[in-house]
């Protein structure tokens, strides 16, 4: 038993262990190979930094010799997890979900081993629910009450605001919970915002199989005020970002997120992370230096140390020295009108976004801020969005 790794699993990024830390630790020390899983909602074509927090915990268990499963909720994803939502989510179709999950295993491999001894396994919960009859589902639903579901904070908020709660949203935690029964799992890992769903699985496993289930609720990536970094907040980093964009986006994170990010998002030794967290309380030290270390460490996980170092060099050259990068993507456009250029180069997703970017001073051409929506770019000019995105414009 690797004592250092065991303690890291029990402490690092962990908010609470069910039924208790002592019982979970005893089971992990028993010598029996336990089975754990984390589930991932295929709502986007890439995993993000927040997902990687749970994958990192799975990796610790795998290193301790336990069996881990990477479960893709391709069926439950069509329902949409209502967790934390003040309105019903848009339901996804199978084709969208199939496209979204293409990169997931490759991205998770930055942490998990999917080959060789004690390899991690990918599972899809559609294999269960595609075969479930209406009778089976009605029997399953008989294990939970409306009172249990309606007690959730987010549903209470909607009731107060007289916003609708759809029946299918009640089904999501039930079906996520049933994943634990189908997989006959020993434990589940998830963010603390998934506590209700994971405990639903604990109740179902106990009711249907008389089996204990361990639940590891993890800390979320938050700033000093406790505000979550996530997709809905627009400040999360996708794992399919280029090395340069990944590094640059992390450098835009608020200083208050640094203690949380070093703990949850890096592979640095646990003792070193705790030392960094102590040093971050020293107001005489420049947080920019810590942030550059963080950006380099995270980028190296997904792109390798060489690309991370190159991304850092580009960042220093471009933003600290206020220079343009040596290599700028060339974009061929059919129109040189700035609104059309923004759309054709994907610097804006819509005309409305293009107008907002211009009005807010987010667009420069050859280093000059442009706010005129009727501006016409010269062929060969460099257009810049924000601090990180550059395109050299040529006419088709």
C-alpha cells in the first residue's frame, strides 16, 4: 500500500466521503480490489478542466490498484442534468452526443491508462437503458418519491420563481443513480454539485442489492469568493484548446482561483501543492509568477512540456512585451468588410456578437482598435480579437 498516495486520495480535492472517511479508508486498505466510476455528461465536443478533476481522482485509485470506469452518460445526456439549472436544459439527440464523445477517451488518457494491467474501461449507459422496458422503468421509479426529488434546492428555487419543472428532469438523478446498480459498483466520484445524484445511487444500490456504496464528493474549481469556474460561467478551459490558447486562458483566471487550481488541476506532488498554497498567502509575492507556473503545469499535462514551454514563450512575447506572435494563422475571406471578416474567421459566432465585440473595443486591426461596423480591412492586415486570437487576412 502506497501510504502517501492513499492519503492524497483521501485528502486532495475531497470535500466529503460517504458514509465516512474512516469506513472508506478501511475498505481501501482491505486488500480487495474495489470498483469506482465517474460519469461524464456528453454535452460538449470536448471535456474541460472541471471534468479532469474527477478523472484525476480515478487515476489515483487506479494507481492504488483499484478498478476504475469512465462512464459516458450518452443516454442520460439526452435528458440533460438539471443540477444547478434554473431552467430546463436543451435535450440532445443521439447524433450530437455521438459526435461530442469522440475525443473523450483520448483526453482522459492524459490521466488514466486504458491499456495494459488494470486498465481503465469506458462504459456507455445507453447499453442499459436501450434495453429497459417500460415495466422495468416503472418498477425502478417505485423506489423514489416525489418529495425526495422536489426537495432539491434548484427545484425549490424554480417553484418560488414559478418556473416549470419538467417530469424528465426528475428522471435524471434516478437514472444516474441506477448506473451504480447496473455496474454493481463499490464507489462513485463526482463534484460536490453531484452529491444528490450520487447519493441517489447509494440509496438504490442499498435498496436493490443490499450493498454499501462509497461516495467521494470533490471540491469544485472556484475563486476566492467561491464562484464556480464552469461552462455556464464562460471561464472554463476545454481540453481541446491549443497549447497557446490553454496557457493564455489560464493566465486570465482571477488570482483567487490559484490555491484551488494548483490542488485540483495539476500533477504536482501534494506536499508541494500545500507549500504553494501557503506561499500564496504572502502578499509580497507576485501572483503572476504563480499563475505562469500553473498555466505551464496544466498545459504540459495535455500538450507535453515542450509545447507548454513554447506557449509560455509566445505569451511572454505577445502579451508581456506587447508584440505580435511570430506565427499568425492566415484566413482567406470572401469579403473584407469587418463584420463579414469576423464571421468568416470564426472570431464571432453571429452578427450580434460581432457588433458587441466592436462596440466594446475587443477588435484591433494592425494594432489599432476598431469600433466602426462599416470598416473595411485591407488585404494582408492582421485582425486581433482580445489578447490571444490573431488572423492575417487575405482575399479569396
